[in-house]
C-alpha cells in the first residue's frame, strides 16, 4: 500500500506579513490548490474552445469564446452548488437554508454543474443566435479536462476517496480517520484519468470531423456516465447516504442512469433523424454564419 503524500492544501500565501493601508490591514491571503485546479479547468476550456473555433462549421467564433467561458463558469458554480444541495444534502439545507451560500464549506455536484452549464448554454445560444444543440456539441469536448483538474483537486484535498482495498496501489488517507494500516482506492485519480484524459481523447476525436447535431453531446453523456458508473464501484458511498438502490447502487450511479439514456437517445436521434435530413451540421452552421 501507499501513503498519501503530505500535500498542503494551501499552494501559497500572499502578504504573509499584512500590508497596512491607512487603518486597513491587507493580508494574508491563502491560495488553495483546489482554487488553482478550477482556474486550470477554465483555462483549458478557453484554450480548447479557441482551437475549436478554427473549424469552418464552428457555431462560435474566437471573439465569442470569452463570453462562452464566462457563461459556462457561472453555470458550473451555481449549478454545481445547487445540485449538491438538492441531490446530496437536501435535508441539511432545509435545516439551515443559509448553508447554500456558504460555498467555502465545500460541496459541488457534477450532475448539478452539468444542468447549470446546459441552462447557461441555452441562454448564450439565444444571445448569439445559434442553434442550442450546436453550441452544446461545441462545448462538450472542452469539458473533460476541467473535470480531470477538479478530481485532482479532490485528491489534494483528501476528499471523495475510494473504498477499502488491498491493491498494491491502495493508499492510506489520513483524513479518512481509518485504523492504522487501512488503505483505500485513490478513486479521485481513477476519475481524473477516465473522466478527464480518456473522455477528452474520445470526445475530442469524435468531434474532429462534422457530425450530425446532438451526436457529440450524446457521446459525451454516454462516455461520462459509463466511466462514473464504473468508478463508483470502488469509490466510498457518500456519507449519510450510502446505497440508494438494490443494496449496491450509489447516488452517483443512480444519477448516471438518466444521463446514459439521454446520451443514447441523442446519438440515435442524431443519426436516425438529423443525418437523414441531408443538412449536416457543417452546412447548417455555414448558412447561419
């Protein structure tokens, strides 16, 4: 087994010695690795989006990327927080409604963030007068690397660890407060690899040529739900929730089922309906331009 590396969640501190400005003391400011991971996630999304605007069938041009990322960031943060409260801690919110706004206490949900991004992209697509489904197809490949950075943040923060394991690479997480010698799957790293790198490679490759509308979004939903559902078998169930169904299905797996079905539905619709209209995405978006 491996020992969790001693990583300080604070990357660095600014103004360790407070600066006095009049009667106001400025500092110190601690910059956490988790916040840096969020910045890297949005930076990677911005760079990939800029690259994707080079395609002649892109619904977004390079001058619109900044606003696209801004809308997406609000969708991720607001949707992720509301989703965490709704899907995982609804009873706690009922007891303490103001807890919703104490984001510094932690708690974000991918599924809630996804809903937030969908809503944000719907609003943005109307603003730029482009088809909503085409904008979602544009956005899908820029998401996975951000998910990977987020999982690295989970690993550094010692949260969302895996189940007890005797695998050679199992790791002892001090924050898990386990008895001495108990090791767990580093499931955060599994998710960073699968939901981040592997999913990015699949969806980016799939989107590298014109596809019928909704196909790229469908591929993203299918890929993510399969990877997340699989890793949940070695990830510790959410505290206070445990298993939701049949004595083995976790809340994360349960939320992945409709996501998978929607992805399959979008993929079937793309190739069974959209592709047969003889108006491929490329021609449609060139006309819109």
